């Protein structure tokens, strides 16, 4: 990476979580999260990034017939009474927080469930919220699978699209887990001038639908993070809930990626671990003003099928 004259440094802490048990109490999880926030602040970070569904076990792996147990994985408000110790600690220490959680929202009197994340600034103000758009897996249980992946059953598709916000001296966007595999999601953030993309994930190392892909899970995770960052001239933080959770192996490999596509910091363990990097947001400019000067080089008239088709169809006719 080359240095720039007018640096905009932001020290970011990616706070990887190890496994969370199905019956682990919120209080116990919150103690772990607060310890990570305190360590991030002690390390001089301005932002701590926690993973997808960071308050609970990855419950879409189970068919949960008991409504009380299912609803028990959801939050009515974050920040809110259940997570106040986390946000109190962050505000006291002057550090911003990104966290993923299962959201129960009441919209026009009806209850909805989303896989969501929130970004809170260093003074405790909510900067933005995101509801996961790309929900992988199944609606109905897969026969014979040791673990299900029932996000389509547990959540509704996010209704807010992909957004970026001015925050922390730059422009910050959020994706959640499977979103990182879709270049369209990155590009919608890139077209808002995003400079830092935050991505929490729970990625199983075994996919019952396509076990032949299992050997490539880590490489494919790195591929999409590095490509997404480079092609959109942005820093990117991918933060895992990793390790073996309730018998299911999840990818760790928390990463911080520069706009060059280089991995500048990565986790060494599968447990609770902080990964720190100094991200100069100004570095995005050397890509945004040259090879990825969108205004100069993009050709939207050639991209029509991106929004006209959902699935692949036949080759276009002359
Ligand atoms: N949480 C999440 O989105 N996980 C998916 C697993 C896909 S395999 C059904 C991922 O893309 O990592």
C-alpha cells in the first residue's frame, strides 16, 4: 500500500466470537462482548465490529417448534434493555459499535423477524440499521442433514436495501454474511462512495446441500471479501462467530481487507479474539479516482440484465 499526504486513520477492532451455546444466557454472552469492547478500547480502536447474530447461538441450524424458545432468540430493540451494558461500556470508553442480532419488529401492527445489524457511533448515537437481504438455506428442513440452515424459515428478507452512512470520519456500510457473496450488494454500497464495509458472519464449514464445496469454504470467503473491497475501493471487515458451536464447525478467519484487496490483519484462533488494524480511509481515494472511477468508466447501459433477471435465462438474441 502507498501512503497518502492527508491520512484519515481509523483504528478498527474486529471482535471475533467463539461458539455460543444454545442455552448460554444473554448475561454470559454480554460479559464476553463487554470484555471485547473494553479490550478494543484499550487497544486504541475507534470502532469495534461484532459478528452476525452475536447475542445467541446460530439458531437457524435447528427446527424450533416451541414459539417461546424461538422468540427468545430475538430482540425488540438494540440498543435496548437487554444489551444496555454493552452500549454503556462503549459510550463510556468512546468507541463505536457494530453488532448483528435477531430483530423482532412491529410494523403496521404486525410482527416481523429480521437478521439485522446496527451501527452506533462513539457517543452512543445510532448511525444506521441494516436488515439482511440475502437469506441462504431452506424454509423447510432438509431430510438427513446433521444441521439445518433455515434462515428462510426464521427471517424475512430485509426491506431496506443496502445503505451507507457518513460515520467515524468516512462512509460506512453494512452487509451480513451471505450478502458478501453477491457482487450486486457490494456495488450498491460502492455507488454510495462507501469506504468501510462491515460484515458479520456465521459460515458453516460443511454444507449438506453441496458437500463438494466444503474444502473451499475459507478460500471462497477470502475471495469474495478481497474482491468486494478491491472492486469497490473500500476497506472491509469480516468478523466471524467461529469454532465448533453445538457440534457444528463454523469458519473463523476474521479479516480486515484494504482497498488494494490485501488482507492486512486476520485472526489466529477460533475463539473470542480481537483483530486490530489501522485503516487509512484516504487510501480508498487512490482507487476511486483511478481504476474504479465509476463515473468515468462504468457503463450502466450494458448492465440491464442485472436488474431485469433474477435467475439465469437463455443467451440474449441479436
Ligand atoms: N449466515 C450465513 O449467511 N451463512 C451462509 C451459509 C451458506 S450455506 C447454506 C454463508 O454464506 O456463509
